[in-house]
C-alpha cells in the first residue's frame, strides 16, 4: 500500500514506528516460536544455556537479556512479554531450525523472501529509523520503507486489515513515545555491545602484538647472550694458548 503524498512527515514517521515496533515485534516472535528446534521455547533453550553464556562473554547478549531467558538459573518460566526485537532476533540466530546454515550477516535482496530474510528486513528498518536525524519521514523514502515493511509483515502473517489500521487509525501519542523509546534503547544497547566487542578484540590484538614483540626481544636477548658467551669462550681459548706459548 502506498502512503498519501500529502501526509504530514511526522505522522508518516509515527505510523511506521508503531507498525514496526508493535506488529513487527509480534511477527518476529511468532516466526521464531514457529521454527524452534523443540516444541517450546523453554525446551529449546534448555540445552543451549552454555551457548548463551558464551554470547554474554562475547558481549553479544547482555546480562539482563540472559536473565530474561534463564530466570532463576534456567529453572523459572520465561516472561515472553519482556523479550524485545533484539532478543527475538538473537533467538532466531541460535535456536531455530536451520539457524546455523542461514547467512545472517548477508545482504538481503528483493528476491530473498524466507522468514529469516523478513526478520532481517524488519530489524534493518528499525536501525534505519534510529539513525534518522529527526522524527520525520518523507516522500519516496517513506513510501519505499512502508512497502518493504508491509510486504515482510504480510509474508509473516499480518493481515491486510491490520496494516490498514496502522495506515489510517488515529495515533496514540503515548504509544508513539513508547515505540520510539524501544527503538532507541534497543539500538543503543546493540551499539554499546558492538563497541565492547571491538574494544575486546583490540585488546586481544594488542596482547598478541605485545607477546610477539616480547618473544622477539627475548630471542634477540638470547642471541646476544649466546654471541657474548661464544666471544668470551673464544677469548679464553686464545688467552690460554698465548699463556702456554709464553711459558
């Protein structure tokens, strides 16, 4: 569905933000739950606690997110209402059927229409909205983004009637504010995690370089000592021979 060219730019932004964060999150949730390796989310997570602990250490998953997935050390019930879009995507990448074979970091083309590709589309749209300089969306850019999001949601199970509601309904300022806050918190958390991973990687590289440099310095020192010892030994031999001749 196209977007009225006369629509207010702030209204355009508000409509796509609420559609994205409300319906988009719901559709990703349904897609993940429908493609789990086991029957329930609890069962699917049961054998992967160690794997998710590694994601925490790698700064891919936060401590708060981990506790949502494994409350009471993995013995409590999972509060699905607290799982946001970021966390549903992490679950899609780690405990769904075929998740290890799918190229999650690949560029999505128009011909890619699997449920995983649509999940990535929705997440990418969220990231683009986060990077807008103002809460406005205009012209062809908005029309194209609305179309891409709508098509992805339709494939994931959203009805045309539901899309029409977001396109035409009166907007609730409180809901808009909540959705904007969700985008900001999720994207900032992901960016901070990325920065933490980069710092960790740089530290590891620095440590490796220091170890290599230390090894080279040690090798030079050992070589220097060996040469000095050989020189000292040669001088001692010469001295002994000279002393013998003098006698």
